């Protein structure tokens, strides 16, 4: 019922805010009772199959994925007349993902390192990166204003050597959240402060908004995970945010509506449909844009896929239309790619479950939530693994060994 209530509130929000103000951004409006009914039934089927009381990290991640971006995509389908076949494959791919995480996978056992060592290593690397950015002159483009990030972002990136483009996402999405998660678990105020300050500085020096909000995600997951009714709290929080955004609109302000509802709910949803629309009539990429193919396949386009979609659909060649695996998997191999990627991601979730055998599931959730969110909403699978730090995150959790602490002394 809470999922259907969320569907209803997001639909009203889509009608009264998204379409009137942002229709030029590609949000369609063509509601149909038949499509709304089909979308509701599809949502109900997925909700019934997803565990209501999570025992494993993957159980919780399925709910996060259902909220971002599957639920908003079903809203856009019901109210906007987007492609029905692609929407059906979104539902089918999610079903495949649910059962693919049951594939048996074994990880070799290692002794690992204590949480304190992992935390200190993450913090040291974070602040080394911040100092390095200053050393390369990054202080000239420092910015603490959320509304001016696009004025500084390109200049800040071009001022630094290209390898920072690989390092800073891992710092912001993996090292800082992981350090903060460990600091919260061990109630270390100084380390928590250092992690939060690092997040603020990475935001200010790169003008990337994500690092500023990831600590809030870790806080929420840390205090919600492990509770018997954590999914109820998650869904109630979802509805609360939507209602707060409604209330703000009544005061002629749309800060929450724009930054949270439009950006995190509906942008990934409409981008996924944009990827389908473009690549259903153009050549598939077939991983030719990824280093994992070692340049053996020729990339068929002049611009990177995200910039190309920004140019074609939003008339802005400088806009990077990033989205998660549900859009980019179709970009690579069509509907077959969606099914294959669903299996791979299901296996990744299975690996996370395996890691939770030595580390409490609530801790694993807090340590890995950010890179998985990127995979669901804003990153291709190879990009999420390498550039956005999902692989680094899983390795660090594999090395993470809470048993190596005894009586407050690190072994």
C-alpha cells in the first residue's frame, strides 16, 4: 500500500510540477487509464516478490532500486505514453535481477584488516587528494554555493590532470562514505568530523553535488538498517519527502522539488526512456566505449553517449545525460543487454550478501549504498565498477574484518 501511495503522490507531483515547469526537458504528458492500470499492476507484482523484511543487504538494495528509478519510470509510463515494450522489459529485467542474486557464489576467506585501519586509510587518502587538488591550483575554483556548481564544474575539472577524474569519484562515493560509516559504528567524533569535512571540501573543489549529500545517505542507512520495520521507514521517508516538496511549492519555492524529486526521481527515469528511444533506431555501442574491450571495437559516435543524448534530446551538447544500468544496458546490446546486465548485477548483489557473513548486514549497507545508488540511477555497469568505485568498495568490504578488534585494541 505504501508503494502504491508513493506511486499516487509521484503521479500528482508529475502532473502539477514536473510537466508544467519542465516539459521542455522532455517530460511527456498523455495520461491513459489503461497504462496507469498496467503500471500499477507491474509495481504490485514487483513489490510482492521483493522481501518485505530484509535479512540480507541485497533485499534492501532491491527496495532502493525499486524506488530509484523503477517506480518513477512506471509513473512516466502511465502519464506520459512512453514505450510499453521497453517498460515491460524494465519490469522483466528487475524480475531477473531478483532471482539472479540467488546464484551461488563463493569468496575466498582472508584475514583482512580492522575497521579502524580501513577508516584511517580512507581518511588519509581523502585528505591527500584534497591537498593535491590545492597544490594543482584547485583553490582558484573553490565554490560552496549549490546554485553555482555548473559555473565552476568544467573549469575545476579542466584545471586538474585527467587522472583526478577517476580519483575524485572514488573518494566522494566510496572512501568518504566508508570512513564515515566506520566512524559512526565506532562512535568516533573526530573521524566523523574529518569525513564530513572531506565531503564538503570535495564538493567545493569539484562542484559535484553528490559528495555533499552522500554523508546524509550514510547517516540515514546507518540508523535505519537492521531495524525490523526498516522498509516501512524507507517508504514513509519517501512519502514524507514528496509531501515536504509539495508543501514547499505552496510557499513559491521549489528547492526540494527540483534538487530531490526532479533530479533523483524523474531525471533518471526520463533519461532511461531517452536511451531506449535513441538506440532503438541507431547502432548499439556494444561496450566499445569501455576500456574492458581494450579498444578492439570501434565506438560508432563522435560524442560520448551521455553528451550525445544531451545534444539530441535536450539540445545541449554540454549536458551529460547520465543514467543507470537500465538505460545503458539497452545502449550496449538492446533488450538482450538488459537481461544479461540484470544477471551480472544480481551476482554482484549476491557477492555483497556473501560479504555480510563476516560483517553485519547493516554495516555492509552503510558502506556500499552510495556506489550501488550510482549504478541504479547514474552510471553504466562498467563505469560504476571502475570509475564510480563499486569494485573498490567491494574489495574494501572484503578486506574489512570487524573481528580484528578486541577490547578496543586493534589487532
